[in-house]
């Protein structure tokens, strides 16, 4: 007997087929993209496992309409749009799975910020050229420091800076988490639907209009999905 799985996705048909190809034979997977609520309610009648890629809110009404539901699996780390309390009342487990690709992109963005303000490309070229900078080589001790030996100017950091994020999904959340240890002054963000206050506090975010984000940011990260409006 196969287990009924409903997969709520934002994926294109091509990527849906790739995901279905990897499903084990014990699962009967139905993938739907942007379903109407009536269609979703119909699918949930016999669903045992619900997989969601943040493709819409999973509220108490949907949970109550799924008498056989045993698990809600979120692909990603944000679960604020799942009514976890309602799921628990019905004995349904709620799990999340951080997306490795989103984490790697977020790490790469932090690397790019640091490379920019630390002038990594310029300093790397200087070190590899091993040029004579007119300064004698000397051993450092408690009185002598060799910081910025090549005399670079305007080297800065993320500390105390304002970082702006336009478009905020899984990559934005992973980026915000990785920025916190650097103690930026502010992390501004803008998305069409503002996050709940508790998520903003958890991630150290301040909501702002997109024009303010652009004007106030020392670093501006565009995570907007490609469309005619964002081209």
C-alpha cells in the first residue's frame, strides 16, 4: 500500500518532474502549484504526508480537513505560516529541513561583502606580487604591529554597517542568521508581505519600504525573483 503525499510547490513543471523521479516507490506523490483552496481541501482528504515549500499558508482549517494527516514537512527553515498549534492538537508532527543550497548562497554573499570592504582582490594581488613597499621587515612584538603593512586605505567591515535585503525568503533568512555575529548596525528588509514581529526579532530585522532600504544600505542584497517587474 502506497502512502499518499501532497507536495505544495513553487517549482516549474520541469523541476516537478525531477523531484518526482527521486521519490521512493512506497509514496504516491501529488505535486500541485498555486492550488485554489477548494482544490487543496480535496487533496487533503486522504493525504498522510504534506510537504510544503512555503507555497502558501497552512492554517487550522486546512489541517482540520486532513483526517489522515500525520506529518507536515517544510522544505526550508521558516515555519511561521504553518499553524503549529493546530497541528499539535491533531497529533500531527511539524518538521523543517533547512535548504543547503540557500545556506551556501547566503555564505557566498557574506564572503562577497567581506571581500569588497577588505579589498581582498587588491590585497591578494599585492601579496602575490611581493613588491618592495619601502618598509623594513621586522618581527612583531607587544610594541610593534604589522597591521595593514601595504598601507591600504578605506578598509572597512560589516560591523556597524547597514545591510539591506530586497525580497526575503529562505536565502534572506539564512543570510540574516549569518550576519548577526558581525553585529551590523541594522539589517533592513522589504518584501510584499511583512514577516511576523517575532520572526523579525529572531533574525534581527527591521522592516522598511524598498526606497528606504536602497537609500540607507551600505550593502544592498537583491534576492528578488526574476520577473518582468524585477528585470
